C-alpha cells in the first residue's frame, strides 16, 4: 500500500501544485471579502449582535487588519509558487 502511495505522489506533483495554488487563491478571495466587510462595519459603526453578545466595533478593525495581513501573505505565497 505504501508503494502505491509513493508512486502516486511522484506522478501527481504537477497536479498537487495546481490544487495548492487553487486553495491559496480561493482562501485569498474569501479573506478579502470578509476583511472588506469587517472594514465597512468598522467605518460605519454597524452593530453586530450574536445571541446575547454584542461585538464591539473595534473588534472588526482588528479583524480587518488581521485579514489584510493574511491576504498579503497569501498573495506573496502565490507569487513564490508561480516562480517555481
């Protein structure tokens, strides 16, 4: 069983790289959308109430910064994967 796995990994190198790039691209898009929504909430001061808890507006500012950092890193990673 382990030989079959090793052979399939060797043959699937190109396909595996494509899946990895696709995953990074999709996650980058999702992080961008959610980050922009948090930024809009932060700028407009919208309320976010989950059950009995009201999320503070500053939390969306922190989330927008964090997600921006994640998008930046994903973009850099995509650039490195493209050069390989």
